[in-house]
C-alpha cells in the first residue's frame, strides 16, 4: 500500500511538475510578443521630430491631444519633442500645459502675453524647435496624430514640405465651401498644385522653416512661400474629425483677409526682387495709351479742325500719361530699395562643398 501511495504521489508530483513547466514555458512567450511589437515600430532616417501646436483657449482638448500624440509617437523610431505655443489664452490652457511639462520632459511650451495670431505662434514655434523634421497641427482634435508616420514617410520620398489634404471635411457649410473656393484661387495664382493650403497638419524639413518668415496671416500660404524658395511641396490625404469642444474661430472677416494676404504673397513672390517688372509694365501701357489718345486728338485737330478742349477723352489721355509716369517713378524707387537692402541671406543654398 505504501509503495502504491508513493508511486501515486510521484505521479502526481511529476504531473504537477509538467503543468508548472508548461505554465513556465507559456510565460516565456511574452518576450517574443514584445519583440514582435518592437518590430512594428516604423524606422525613419530622421533623428528628431518636433511637434509644434499653436493654440488659443483649447483647455478641454489639450490632454486628449497629448494622449493621442504619445500613442502615435510610440510607433516611430525618432526622438521627439512636443512644443505647445499658447497664443494668449484666457482659459486654463497654460496651466494644463505646465502640468504636462512637469511630468514629461519632452513637452515644452511658449506663452504669449496677448493674442498675436496663428502665424506668430508658428513662427516662434519654428524658432524654438530642435528637430530636423517639424510637424505642425491644430489643438482642436480635428487633426489626427496617427497621420504623423504617413507624413514622415512622404517626406522620405525626397520632398521638403508635405501638406495634409482634408478631402472629407467636418466643418460648417460656409467654411467648407469658402475654403474650396479660396484653395482654387490660391492654386491658380500661385501655381502650387495642392488642394488644401490651410490644413494645419503639415510636415517640414528644418531647412524650410529656417528659410521662411511667417507673419500677419501668412500661415495659410506657407506652401507657396516654400515653393517660391525652391523647396519641393507635396500633399497626402489625411483624416479630419468633427470638432469636439469649443467653437470654430473662422469668421467671414478672415475670408476677406485671406484674399488680401494672397495679393501680398503673390506680389512678394513675383515682384519683390524686380518691382520695375510690375510698375514699369503698367506705367508703359498707360503712357503708350495716353500718348496714342493725345496724338489721335492732335491729328483730328490739324486735319479735320475738330476741337479737343471740351472732349473727355482729351483729359483721359492726359491722365493716363501722368499715371504712367508715376508708375515708372514707383518702379524706379522700388528698384533702389531692392538694390540697397539686398542680402545674401535671402538665397537658399541646397548643397555646398
């Protein structure tokens, strides 16, 4: 009996030992799973990515945005930093950002004393970032952080700037269709072939943000300014989400200001280095037309005896000649300013040895 009990106990010990070994070996699978997850991390040639986020009164959106960013940035091999630029918020946005920066040394922030606008916020963010790639996005949770790897992948194809295209938008009717019209006009006048100039989600190589100066409301035209500097510009379709918190800051006044800024950008791009090409051509046309009118009236007076003093076209001819000469003078003054303030810093060097 004792022998049978011993054998039974030995069998039970061996069975329990097998179970323990099985359980032990089962637990050994976890490092393999972790290795598989590690292999899913996407490798890029960039060393560091800077996320620049301008914001104004977005206290409810900051923490959800931060959590989504951290999840997305786990899947890329680059180091990263997150720079919040508080554009003079009057709510608790700055306190929330400070709390995040206290617990995460990769979070940095700038805070303006008053509201200067998105262009100023981006310019200061560009100035203080340290990455060789810069991602910009809005803080209202409508831009999706999961698109960051896609932007980086497009940059690695050789482009200098990649803009997001919100092909399917979740915006109010007026904002959506006025934006389409605005993008069509900008694309036609600037010759930069992208669909969404005002999308906040963009990726830049560091050389781009070092070469452009964003002020006023020119953040809408960064792709245009970059294209003028000789940088290559592309776009990808990105996800766009409905706004969760707060209200849109779009107003009809911003629509008209945008077109005034477009005129500024087009003039800056095409004629800032050669103002005589704009004012000189206009002056030449006005002067030729005014001179032709005056000569025709003189011909009629000499050969047909028709009076010219009381004819409106006579005053039009004189006016055109005067305006043409004034345009020439403005063009010459512009050329003098360009000549005196010319700087080598305005030329972007791609490579040197």
